[in-house]
C-alpha cells in the first residue's frame, strides 16, 4: 500500500503535468501537438525534480521495513525452546546433614509448563534499532454487545536469560504457574521476570516477540511489561475454546510505524492458532 508521501508526490506530478499541458497548448509559439509532447517531457523532468525537493525538505525516505510471521502450536508441534518452557527446579531450605543423613530441612520441587505465542519479526533493508511493540486487546463492554480496544502496554521480546530466571523462583504461589490453583490475583506474575520491551533487530536476523503465554491450568496472559496477573489476564481456556484479538503497533528508529492485527484461536493450553487479520 502506498505511503502518504508517495501519494502526495504522485498527485503533485499529475497536477504539474496537467498545468504544463494547459499552458503550452495555448501558447501560440508552440504549435499543436508539440505543446503536449513538450509538456509531457517537462512534466517528467519536473517530477524527478520534485523527488529531490521532497528528500531535501522532509529527509530521504527510509527503505527500512519490518516483516512478520506468526508461530502457532499444537500437541504434535516439535519442541521449540522459543515456544515452550518445560522443566523442573528444586530448592532446599534449612537442610542439616549429620553423618551423611539429612536430619532437618525441606526440599521444594517445582514443575513448570508454559506455552508461548510467538510473532517472528524480521528487519529488511538495515537494522531496526530500538524496536518496541505496544498491544491493544479487543474487550467486550459489560452488559453490551459492543467491544473496545484497550491499551495493554508494551509486549516482551524473547530472552533466554529472562526465561531462565523463572527457574530461580522458590515459591511459585502467586506467580500464576502454581498448577494447584487457577485463581487470578494481583500478585506478581512471571511477566516480572520476562520484562524485555525493547530489541534491536539486525537485518535478516529475526527476533521473537511474545504476545501471550498459556499455563497448563488454562489461564492465558498477555506477555506485557506490567507485573501483576490481573493487568495481563486475557481469559481461560479450561472451560472451552477461547478467541482473543490483538492489535500490535511496532516502532523503531528509521522505520515507519507499522500496525498488525491478530486473531488467536485457543483450543487448549498447548493448541492454538495465530492468524493475521485485516485492519478494519
């Protein structure tokens, strides 16, 4: 789709061409049809000149752009560490050992299973420095059939080091990953550990954006900069299929603001499809 700058440039060229045709066609010193031919040639030259004037006045138009692809998931999807966290951790408290035997203390074991929706972002034509992605979620108005788009903040980019921090949590209660409870509260969730809202995308080296994650208990959360669970909660799939609609706005140095919408159909905690939707 042409940019506003391109549309203005084309409109200027057409207007200039028509003006030259009218002026030269009614000039007695330039007989017909040479006036039209001359105006056409001068119009093309003037259009090229207008390009240089636009670049001088507004700066050279950047050729840098972003390309997107989404990664869905199913129970048969091969293991991909970008899409999955599956593992266990153990922590000891108050351990006392006498003659090789434990006489006191407790060993805590945690099992963590999480699935992530992923949007792969590629920079074409150069490096996209300081790329950020803000998200809106379509939300139904209470006691109404109407919906509104609610601002939810910036999404987190995938980071191996950030993911690894989750396995350092001693007490999972209140993080949302405690599989013994599906209660949503205002305690700190795992977004606190995944926080990474800005990324530099080097040319032809895709980066992975995390729009949401799903826990084994069926709770779905936006993967955003906000810490507590209530702010990031997007729904529960445990009682049936869930559909969420997201609008993501990408910004970076030298890149025109880019907006994409996605429909996410979730059948189970490990079964979902992400499809790009048309902007209405």
